[in-house]
C-alpha cells in the first residue's frame, strides 16, 4: 500500500547570527516541508533501504544562517 511507504515532515530552523563580534541577531526559517517515499525497507544482512526525499523551505525567513568560522565578506574588507 502506498500510504504505508509515504512520510511527511514539517519543521523550522532557528538560531543566532553574529554580524559583528559584539552583536547577535535572532534568525529563523519556517516552515520547512519534506516528503519521503520508501522504495525498499532496510533488511539486516540484505541490501540497504532506498528512499526518495523531496523538501522545501518556504519564504517565512528572517536573517541569515552562516556556518561557524565562515563569513560573508573577505577578511580584508
């Protein structure tokens, strides 16, 4: 049955962005939507399971996300 193999997810991402060393801004992105379809289940001592996942982040966003140690501008500026 196709319904047993279908999974939907909903979520959000939030955190803090530091544009300057002494400042901090709250940032978020919501909603995050995801759909997964399971083609074959995982079986011990057999082949790995196969899944197709499709997702998107809709446009309710404030701020930006930057991984630690990465900046938006070169250090020479």
